[in-house]
């Protein structure tokens, strides 16, 4: 069993390996779940539906790139392509 703190509808911390004695002493904001806590891969965040007692993860959205970042990325790709073409041509 594990517990997740309900911070106004948002998960805010997991307490693994909760025993019956610990569960009785936890503040009311903690919601208990059966089983083991979920693994949260890098680049993901915990999602919890406290009413349905469903737990999962979702990918953290990445912010859009600035035009400068996109130009720099394209320059790097062009450089790699040039190097590859030169290698293949034996230059």
C-alpha cells in the first residue's frame, strides 16, 4: 500500500510501503492506494484521479523552441550532413 498527498487535487509526494498503523496516523490529505507506487520515467510526471483512485504518468510537455534555437539546430544538422557528404566523397 502507498499514499499520495492530495494538494488541492494535485499529487504532491508519494509515501511508499504504508502499513495499517501508518495509514491510521496519516493526515486526511493523504489518499491510500493498494499495490506498489508507480515508476515515474524521466521526462514524465505523476497523474492522479483521486476520486476514481487511478494513478498514472504523462509526458511533461516541452516548451516550444525559439526561432534562434531552431536556426542553431538546423546549422548543426547542416554541419553533420556536410561532414557525412565529404566523408562519402573522400574529400
